[in-house]
């Protein structure tokens, strides 16, 4: 679903209030955690798993 979330405070993508443009690093990380938790919840409907293999 997400291949590369935006870096914190590095670029302005033209949409105010987007991920990466938060006021603090703590708020940015909280937003990312909520976003990924929602992705996991959504994928769970089809029993998909998140995996990382080297």
C-alpha cells in the first residue's frame, strides 16, 4: 500500500496538512503509526501479512 512515506519536514507536496508537514516530529510519527495501523487492519480482512525478508 505504501512504498515510501514522505520524510518529515523535507518537501511541500502542494496539499496543506499532508503527512510530512506536521509541526513536530512526535506528531509526524503518531500520524504514521495511525496510518500503518489502519493499513494492517484493512489488509487483515483478507488475511494478508506484512513481511520483510532479506
